[in-house]
C-alpha cells in the first residue's frame, strides 16, 4: 500500500471521516463532506487518519473545503486504479455485438473472473468465457465505460488479463 498526505482538512469533519458519523452535521455540511470524499476518490485517495497535533493549524483561510476554520493534515491511502479489460460477444437475442467488462482485480472464485455488462450487475464468469470473446473497439465499449465510472470504478483499460505487478 502507498500513502500520501492530504493537507488542510477541516477539523470539524474528523468525526465523519474517521467514524462515518452523520449526526450533528447540517445538510450543507454533509454535501461538502461527500463532495470532498468523491473528489478524493476520483483522484484515487481515501482518508485514513489525522497525522497529529503537529500538523494542526488553529486558523486556515483556505481549507481543502468549506469556510475558514481550524485544519489538520491527514494520511491518505493511494488506491490503485481498477484494471478493466473490454471484450465483446455476439448477442443472438439482439443480433449485435455486446461489450462486456472483465474486472481482474475484483474478487472471484479461483479459476473465475468478475464481469460486468449493461445489465448493471456483477457476474462471475469462467475464464474460458473470457477467452471465447473478441477484442472490443473503444466506440463500442464507451457507454459501458461511463457506466462503470458512474458506479465508482476508476478504470485503467488493459488489452488483456495479466497478473498485477506489485
């Protein structure tokens, strides 16, 4: 795992980020917290814990979000991107090529791989199924890519399934 520092996180947000506590926050505050959390996630970061008293500042005119307040720095985990391999198969029912996303890093049974289609569900697929599909063109998988991004994935498109380098 890799870690980095996120600077100037408002201290009033610590209970939300550390404990997931929602009570005591206004709707406006919760909106700011979730927006900041989404922005971090899109950048591949997840807050872990405050660094400590040495990084605390009693007043900051420009915190990471919200109005001026006391802030502190946090440790954030750097999340690896989600590897995705797009393939296509001939759909006899619709009489057309249908894209499918294979997600090699999502946990599945040994010898299986997780797949994702437009149906909005994750399914386990046998590796032989992966091998029976064809390479997919970007214009065909573009809507599926947008759907994956909207469900929280940070796709890194790969040409084929391979072992993750550590």
